[in-house]
């Protein structure tokens, strides 16, 4: 039951408004939940209706400070988004909450003394979010909008000429710079307008002098409301309205006909046929002049099966972002684009996304695979494709892609044929060990737990039968919770492997690990034998315990908790592990008397690898391997020894690269120049290796050239300290600043992950 008193909501809006006013970034629902744990999303939505719509007297609070309205928009959007996610995941409680909200709004629509502006705003928020109101609800909202329009029209009549001039002014607005943004202005209104009025307005666009309005009219064939689409198709079947369709419009009709249901596709085909008979040529598909794709930034797949894609375009001297979510079972949803803006503004959005969720910069291969697949999901789910997808594909240069299901088993089998090691026992064992640590990193595994009615039922049964946090509940959870979701996670891991395989940068998770887990799921290996599936099941139990406000390890079950071994610490946040025996073997090899003068020691190699992992450019083993042996080469006893030593160095390089990627910098030695039982000073050797790595990757010119002055200055200062330590003789005092030596590692890692990796 919601808290009917309005005070708490006003307090929340006031605090969050101040947060936004001070430059704080917007929150998602879970951030609101962390801050205000006493209130659910349904509490928030109910209070918005009660406080600001039913009793409009509180609306003055929103007028006191513009940030109060900003806060309301953010919190309503987050609450609606969370409820929609749960509805899409089949949670009955969320469906009931949505029905209750519909009923409360129906009551408001029948009242006279309400805040009509705010009610109208909330209706648009709901449709903009992607909700599908019931037919009975739409019938009432359309009548309410019609009555409201008639009252306003009686007060201030606007003739047709004034309407045309108003539309012309709107079309000339610089923010409304394309037909897609013109569509966006009116799209939500069409859901709640009386259908005949909505259709006539759109058809007027088709006859309008302004090109943006004419082209926007056809985009309404992708409107989420089926009545809007069918009414427009009825008009377009007549010759008089077909005469207004351009060559570009014809090409777009040919593209979007594949995205429609069969009955709509038949009508579009007849329109296309009539236009071709009339002699209208199809405009050739080409990327707009001056348009260039800079990069695609793609998030990991979250626990709800959603993945965000951002494409960053340069368009002349301006820039634009187009973003979308690909959601399991739904396809391409929540598609949006920014107006033409500066590079700095777009970069800020990209950095914010990277900060909020784990992302990789991917090649076009991933989009060419996933976008047709996403379109096929839209078609299966009867989910309208947002018109912005059309714009996105045109800017990418992907001409008329058909919805195309993805054969996940075929993809996996092809990988296994091309990479036999995916079936090797040793490789599988190592990958399963790696995957068991993914949750401890909490980067690309964000939200990996099950959250639906069935998962809740199983969790409740385990808690009832075996006790909260008991070993029995944990052991049984993998099979009981995850077995029925095998196909879903198999598909998800194939997608993650595609995502990691198309990584355009050197840093990131290893695609073969995802492919191997997918292979284990496909072969029917029991869930309890696949560590990551057990981790997901445990996270699911934890979620339902937190939902009940109970401690994960209940006091009454402490006796069944297995005590931790002193050596059983959480592993470091890395994918690769190097064996201590291998490291010792490398050290003995390097220090053998047969090695050439100038051969590096282990600490020098570790410093060099740290620099190369941070470097702004990739440096291949062909470049750094000769440097290990002073540029003079190395004579191995045989090929087996060479493969062993080089393999150890490659493993060491991967381990150190992971510490950079996951911002867990480490030193293999103490931060001092005292005797540590080595034939050399370990810290000095590590610093020498780091300086060597900087030289191999282009030197300071390459490292500092693309950075802004402040960051470059900080980087140079830290490298100066490293250089001073590298050439420390030992006859005098230690180099100054050694007490802050950790800042060297942190600076290099920070720049590598936030500047070099995302450099445009």
C-alpha cells in the first residue's frame, strides 16, 4: 500500500532537485531505491497521481524551482522503466501494478478539478516509455483529449492557415533538424488523439510544403499504435495521396515493408506496386554526404537480457549519437537520437554510459549480425520497430536489412570447427575457472540474477524447506533455478561471445570463455557443474533475501555455513592466472649464464608489460620480444623450450593487461630500494622496464600527444618519477616522491582506460 501522505514525495523531489541543480547525474531506479529504500516504484507513481493530479494545489511546488520538475521527470521515468522491465519479464505483480495505475488514471480522467497539464504529461510519459494501454483506457483518453481540445478551440479558434504557419515554424526549428525529430514531436500525441483527427493531421503532413513534414508522414507507418498505421495505409492506397510520395519515401516503403505484420505488408506492397507503375524511381541508398561513423559503443548484456548500443557519427562539422536497446524476446526498443551537437557533448554521453555500465567499442561485424536479429525479434513479438532504426541503418550504410533470426547452435558449431581448442578439456577447465570469478568483478555481469515469478517461487521453497542461507539451499539452487533457463543463457552467452569477438580494442573479456560456457550449456552439462550458473543462482537467492529485508546469512543457520580457509581469499579481478612455478621457470631461464648481455629480468619484463598494457597503441610480441633479450635474440635448446618460455611471457602479459583493464594496478615488489634478496633492485628494475615499454609504444610524444594539457602534465610528472627511480644508482638518497608511488600506477591505469581506450 502506498504512503498516501504527500510529504515524503515532496521531500524526495526537493533533495533530488538540489542534486540535479548542483550538476549531479541522473539516477536509475536502483539508485533511487538505494537512497530511498522505503518506497517502491508503485509508491512513487501512486503518489504522483494523488499529489499532483488529483489535488492540483501542490502543483505550485513544481513552479517554485525548475529543478523540481526535472526531478519529477527523472523519478517518474525511472519508476515507469522499472515497472516495464518487470512486466516484460513476466512478473505478475508488475502487471497488477500497471493495471492499478491505469485505474487511478481513469478516475482522474473523469474528474473536473484535476491538473490537466500534468495528467497530459504523464500520459505522454507512459506512451513514450513503450507501454501498451488497454483499448478501454485508450477510448477514455481519446475522448478526454477530444473534449479538452474542443474547449480550448472554443476559447481560441485557430484557422487552417494559422495551423499551416505554425507547422512551418516548427519545421524550421533547428532542433527539429530531420523528419525523424519532426515525427518524434507528434508521435506520442497520436496515441491519445481521436483516431480520425490524428490521421487527418498526419495526412496533412504528407501534403505539406516542408520536405521534413512530408517525409515524416510515412514514418507513422511505424507508429506503435496499430490503428494509426492502418488509417494511414487506407489513405495511401488512393492515387491522390500517392502522388505526394517521393523517391526517398518509396525506398523507405520498400525497407519497412519487411518490418510489418503480414496484413500491413500486403497493403504496403500494393502501394509500392502502384508507385512503380506510375513511373516513380527509387532513390539509390547511400550514406549522406559528410557522414562518417566514428565508433560503436556496446554494453554488456544485463540480467534482464538487454544490451545498449550507441553509434557515434560525424555529420559535417557537427556530431550525432543514435542509441538503442536490444532486448531478448522484444528486439529493438527504446531507440533515440540526439540533435546535431558538438563533439564534446556527445563524448560526455559516451563517457557517462561507460561509467554506468561495462562497454566495449565494437566493429561493424556485431551490428551487421545483431540488427537483423533484433528486427526478427520485433516481428515475432509484434513490437513496432521505432522509426529511428531507419535513420540509424541509413547512416550506417546498411541497405534494407531483412529481419533475420540467428541460428545460435550453428554459430557455436562453426566456432568449434574453426577453433578446436574450444573443445579441449584443459581449455574448458580454465575457462570455467575464469567464469567463476566474473561476478566478483561486477562489471559485465551487472544484474546477472533471475527476477521473475518462477524464480521467486523456487527461492521461497528453498528458504522454507532448507532455511535461509543454508548449504542445502545453495547447492540445490543451481539446478532448481537455472535448469529451466538453459536455452536463454545459452543464447545470451553466444551473443556475449559475438560481442567480445568483435571488440575493436585490445582490452576486454575473452570471447572464447563465453563460447565455452555456451558450449557446456548446449551439451547439457548439469548447471551445478558450470560455476557461473551456480553464481547466478546464488545471486538470485541473495536478491530475494534482500527483497524481504532479511540477512543473507540468517543467525539460525550459522552452524551450516562452511568456515572460510585462511588462504581462500577472493581472487583478484582478472581473467588470466599465471602459475608461480611458471614464473619461477621464467626467472631461472632469464638469469641463466647462457643468456645474452642486456637480457631483462622478471621485474623489468613486468614493468615493460605494464607500460604496454597502458599504452595508447598496440605493440605486438614481434616488437617487444626482441627487447626482452636486449635486441640480440635468444638461443633456445629446442622448440619445446621456446614455446614454454614464450607462452609464459604471453600469459604474464595477459595477466598484467587484465590488472589495467579492471583498474586493479599492482607491483610485483615493494616500493623501496632496500635489499629484497635479489641480485638487482626490484623496484628499479620494474621502473626500467616501464620506461622501455613507453619507448616501444611511441615514447612520450605518442603518449602525451592526444591528451589535453592538464592530463598530459600529470602523466609527464608521474613518468619523471619512474625515470628517476629507473636510473637510481644507490649512492645517494632515494628519489623524492616515492611515498606516493602508487599514484603512478593509478594515473597510468586511469589514463589508459579513460583517455587512450576511448580516444576518438
